[in-house]
């Protein structure tokens, strides 16, 4: 058993999966959350166990506040305390270092002209409210040291009107990260990582994906290993809270121009 454990939401695939496997390889025990991808989550868990990590999987639909709360209760019951003997000392159980990475998200295209109220609520409920509810339960014990990292998007530092509901949800989470850093200090820290385009989405071809980087100063976006290393760095930097780090190849510095469509139809 490691002396630290992480819960990653949406960890069956893509960015969340990469974070889970990287931290498992670097001596973290891991909670893998999924909503619908049970088989993929179990596969990630198996891969993580091969690094020697203690691993559990958790199913929850984070659009349901009760399921969000239960996820944290189950994770902390499983991982918050380790028998002191596991670390070679005697006495009562030892409180372990716990990290929550809020990565689960929906990312759907809309603009003002085709905005649907349901889509707005789903984005806000999953991308904003769920991380807040998870953080609330995760930091319920005011004495326990906890760390939270919210996965944001470079759009929060370079607003454009496309992906309206998604961008609003991440922009709100950007503000919440700073607000809760004040609220939760001194025992808990909360930070964010704002990502540029990392992985192809939907039915985007590789060619279309590469075109996205022609308008990016470094001609590339972040790779998943950089995201993982940054998560590890934030977890270890105990004087850091309320901070958002953007890794996006410099995309946030590109001045938006009409029609302000971040995801080009190539
Ligand atoms: N990918 C990029 O290029 C990029 C760029 C900028 C920012 N980001 C941010 O990075 C993070 C990860 O991105 P990603 O592309 O890896 O994510 P993703 O593949 O779009 O989604 C991750 C997971 O979210 C889970 N999810 C969806 N609805 C849910 C619900 N109602 N309850 C619980 N979980 C739900 C899904 O789990 P199941 O499969 O188990 O159903 C899914 O696998 C996101 O926060 C995203 O906004 C990504």
C-alpha cells in the first residue's frame, strides 16, 4: 500500500486513463471512476495493478449529486486510512495523502443560435457542479490534508463564443478553483490545469486534428505525459493553491478572430 492515493474521475479512457496509469507507476494507489465504461475501467485497473498499485474502480453518474457524494465516501473509506504496519511503524492507522483529479467532462458543440437549455444544464451539472460537490465531500473533514486538481481548458483564458455551454462550465470552474482555494486553506489545496487540444475528439480525422495546431504558436498542443507530470508536480508543491497552469502550445495567446470558431470545419 502506498502512502498516497488518487481518485480520478472519467479514468476509463483518454486523459483520465493516462493520469491513472502514470500515477500508479509513480507509487500512488488509484481509484478509477467511470460512468458507462466498466470494461475499459477494469482494464485500466488491471494495468495499474501491474505497477504494484492498490486499485479500485467506482461507477457513478456524476449528473446525480447523490452518486457524486457516494463516490467520495466510498473512495475515502477505501483509501484514507492505512494500517500503520503498512509503513513499518506501530500504533493506530495513518492518515494518507489524498488527491482528487476532476477530469470527467462532456464537450459538445453549441453556440447562442442553437443553444438548448438541456445541453446548458448538462454541461454545468457535470463540468462544474459535480467537481464542486465532489470537492465538498472530499474536504468534509476540515483537519484532513487534501489536494484537488480541476482539469480546465485554455478557453478559460481566451474566451470565444463557440462551445458556449462547455466554455461557460469550464470558466465557472476556473473561478470556483480560485474561490475554493481561499475557502479550503490552510489544510486543503485546489488548483487547475488548463489544456489546449490534446486528443482528437468525435469523428475528427488526424489531418483535421493537425490543422488545429497551425494556429498555435508552438505548432503543437500538450501531450498526455506532460499533463501527468504536471499533476504530479502540483501534488508535491505544498505551497501552491488557487493556481491555474495553462499548457496549450501558446494557443491562449492567439487573438480570436471572427467567426471565433475554435474547432474548424476543415
Ligand atoms: N481531450 C482534449 O483534447 C482536451 C482539451 C482541453 C481540455 N480537456 C479536458 O480534459 C479532461 C479530459 O478530457 P478527455 O477528452 O479525456 O475526456 P472525455 O473522453 O471527453 O470524457 C472523459 C470521461 O467523462 C466521463 N463522463 C461523461 N459523462 C459522465 C457522467 N454523467 N458522469 C460521470 N462521468 C461521465 C466518461 O466516462 P465513461 O466513459 O465511463 O462513461 C468519459 O470517459 C476534460 O475535463 C476536458 O474538458 C481535454
